[in-house]
């Protein structure tokens, strides 16, 4: 299927590694020129070189902290200057969920809460706020917010709150921006294999005195397909949602977690 993405442009935040890197790669494979943004310039530059060599498209690294208003304005200004216009925004910059200690109620401090919400919720809002006027002028755009399955389950108070907030923000943006040809969707990954997974599995295996295989098998039991979903599989979903082919989908959530939990979502 031709996704009609050739010569489109995109910003992918959190694009130097993990799911963001996989999304940038897949968009570039479909013909998109991509600005990748993250806080580490060294990692961004290495990823840009790698993806340019793989795809032949322009991959432009721009250092930015999406937790800061001025940094986001600077990011969008630089991206627009480099690309000429912005067709697609993928909001992905956030602390990874479900990979470390989940604080109990008594352990949740104001700093923990506000830092997480500032980067993931306000960070996504900041980026959308800057690109929306540019997309409105062109009469077309795609904003895709990467959230997570914690929006549909308990177990992490802050994780659930931030992901539910992203979902609510997505629907409100979709309703407001739809008349201008801009579709807004949210994607919920579950446990996802990235380049960091092997190290995390190894650390947990040492801590629990079991094999890495046992740890991975336990992680896989959380979903219906009984395997870890790969970051590339998340990227396939995002590439479709970013395309003109997905014109009928907006304001909704797409779960890409391999079928998580017994709940029925409609």
C-alpha cells in the first residue's frame, strides 16, 4: 500500500532512541523528511546519521527539552526553517513507563508528579500548540500522541494519570482542529521491545536470581499474543495514522499492546 507520504515532513520528539527512533525510521522509509528532537545532542546526531544512511531521507537532529516553552518554540522554528513546513507531529518525548520502581501513594512527591506531567502532558501540548497554526495555514496535518496502556489499567498512579490526560487532550485537539484538515490520534503501546530491553531484562534477571528468558516470558504474559511487541510494530501503526489513508480516524485511541487485559473498550 502506498501511504502517500513521499515528501511529507515530520517532527518526532523523543526521536533519538526507542519507539521514537523506530517511528522516525519508518516515516523516513515511507519518504518523509524528519526532524528528530531530544535532550541529548550526541545521541540525536548518531541516530540522524544512522537513519539517513538507511533511508536516504533528510533526518535533522535538533536538541530540545519539551518541558520548556522556549525550547519548544525554538524547536518548531528551526524545524520549519529546515523543512519548509510541518505536516506531521509525533509527540513521544516522555519518561518510559513501567521500567522502574512504581512509587506507592506515600512515595509520590510533588516533584515526581509535576516533572512527569510537565514533560509528557504539557510537553505534548506545547508542541501541538506551536505546530497547529502552521498546519491550519496549509489545511492539512497529523498530530499523533504516544501514550500507553496505563491509560486503561491501574498499577501506576502517575502513569495512569498522565496517559489518561494525553487521551483527553487528544480528543479535544481533534474536535478543535478537525475542521482545518488536521487529524489527532493517540497510540497506546504496551510493553515494547526497544534497544534498551536487553539491559533491563538482564538487570531484572540478576536481581531476581532467574534467567533472562524467564523474565521475558513473564513480560509476555501481560498481553494476548504472548510476546513482546517490537518498537517497529508501533511505528507501522503511527506511519499509517500519519498518512492521508487514515483520513477517517481522528480523536480516537489505537491500542498497540498486543491485546492487553480482559477489559472491553468500545
